[in-house]
C-alpha cells in the first residue's frame, strides 16, 4: 500500500490506450530479453526522459521494473547508472572512458587483485570491480549511486549510518572510522559483512545511532515497555496522510473574447477567486474542507478501531480483577476525548502558525495572468478608426494563460498540506504516548504475549490467569 502511494507521487502513472512501440538499435523490442540485447545508452535515456520507457514497461506488465523506474529522477547525476541497475545490465559496458580514466581503472584493478591474492579471497570478486571502493571518494560515489551492495577494499572508511539499505562487504584488512556496533548498524538498516566492529556501544555515538534507527523505521518501544503496551502500540501506528489537492476553476475564460479590458479583468478575477477561496478553505480551521478535519477523522478513527467495545470490555474486566480500575477509567476517558483532543491539536497548529500557512496574496496571482488585446479595426486611422472604436467590438481582450497561475496556487496549498500532515502525524504520536503510558501502568506486571496471539485472545488469557 505504502509503495503504491510513494510511487504515485514520485512520477505520474501514465495511462495511454494506444500500444507503445519501443525501438532500440533499429529493432522493435517485445521483451525484457530483447531490451537487454539491444540496450543503447542514448536511446534508453531518450525513452526514459519522455516517459516512453515507463509506458512500455507498464503496458507489458513489467510492474517491478516500472515501479523502480518511477523512483529515478531525470536530473539525477547517477540516472543512467540506476536505469542500468533496473534492467540488470552493467553501466560500465555503455560508457566511454578517457585515457586517464582507463589508467585509473587499471591501477584500481591491480590494487584489488593484489589484496585478493594476499588474503586468498575469492578471485571472482574482480567481477565486482565497479562496486569496490578502494578509498573514501570511490565509496562516496557508490553511496550517491544508491548501490545496495558495496565492497570495501583494504582501507579505512567512514560509513554514514544515516544511509540505510546498503550491505558493506570487507575485502582484506578493512577498518571503520567511528564505528557502531553490528546491532546499531542492523537497526539503521545497514549490513556489515567481513568487517571487524566493536561489541560495546560508544556513548558518544548512541544518539546518532538511535536517530538513524528511528529514521529507518526501527521501533524500540518493546525494549522498554510491557507486552500489553507494545501490543497496543503496534496497532496504534498508522501511515501518514498523503493528499494532493486540485483546485476547480472556470477554464472557459481562456477561449472567450471580451469587449472591454474591465470585463476581461472581472472574468479573470472571478476565475482566480474561485480557486483561491477553495484553497483557503483547506487551511481555515472549522471549515468542512479544512485539512485539520481530514487529519482528525483519520487519526481518531485509528484509535477507535483499536479500542473496540469488545477490547475495552475485556480490558475493563482484567483491570477490575487486577484492581487497576482507576487506570482503566483514565484510559477510557482519554480514548473518549481523542477526537476532540486531536481536533484541537490540529487546529491549533493552523492557528499558531497562521503566517506560515497563509496563501500568497491574491494580487500576486492576478499579476501572473496577462491579458492580450486584439485590435480588429479595419481603418488605418482618422475619423473612421475613431468611429469603429466607438461602435464597440472592434477591440477585444483575451486571457492568455490562467493555468500556470492555478498550478502555482495548487503548489502553494499542497506544500502547506504536506508540512501540516507531517506535523499531524507527530501530534498523533505524541497523543498516543499518553494512551500507551496508561496501558504500560496497567500491564507492567502482565505475562508475555504468545506468538500470533491477538489482542482479544491475549486479554482473555490474562483474565483466565488472573482468576486462577
């Protein structure tokens, strides 16, 4: 679900009823095998840039490759390298090296070959030469290219713990500057193979490792909380809202001829005001279209979906048996007030940061839209030309381009929405912390949850155990 959401915003999911023909080296491509056989750098890049390649993948149901291609930006310096990785071809086979670059490659190959010989490593590693770093600069290039596997050869390297999804493999005597423990790297989404690492955490790097782990999605909640609190914590987690707002306006004004400048200006203003007022409603607390309302509905529903009447009944019974009724009553009130509390938090965000969320001034958008004068008078000058002007209709006005202004308006409101929904996710998490701490007090002395045991089943078992 999340991958679909992310890919939909990274690049348009283009639909075209007509079949797309992909031609490489004068050959019409019908399969992935043929694409690899006729792979050509310039033609592939051209097809990628105009979305022809993406369309071809989609229409031939190469869904995995299409999704990966969507994640590559055309302005990325490593664009071609990443495209090659999508199709499983070696990018080095399709680029021309200067004499100096060839010399450097040869020296690198000799260095790696010697290390392999001295350490009796697998000679097949030479085939991975493009993925081997022999110094920090080569490592930086590989990291920037988003390579999922990088070999480190006989040197000292600095590994960024903030870059997840990479496996580092040591060749020879490799050392890491300011190293983290294997567990810290694992939580941050990094795998270290054949590289010596410390067993004990360095207190000076603990915070950096914790931040990296959190950014990678690692949740340490269970390490300091009870089984009951962890169970509810995992269920209260929910995805961040992703919304893209489109503004409605009267596009017909673009094709209309107006008999006076004032009439044209009024039409331009009316069209822009409709979109502008709609955009302002999204950031106006209390409005039915307000983004705070959308966030409130989403997150309060998540809480009530977790604490169903059945779950609350069993939790209440358990608290009565364990003499923790007062804690349950506090929890129940917190859940009951969740929608109202979240609404207040979200609306406060818009109120307290009103200057940030404010739209550009309306006059700014008015100035973006120009009007064009069309002089239809036949006479070259004199009295006849003046009479034509008085008769009306001989000078008309049109609106040149209103779409650009509306598009900028949409960008403005969507930037605000993106910031707001990030904040709303954080506010929701903070609110849930209060709920989770109450559950922690309730369950701090409860037994562990059995594997695959549901919330309802776990609570039912605890009730039976308590009665005994």
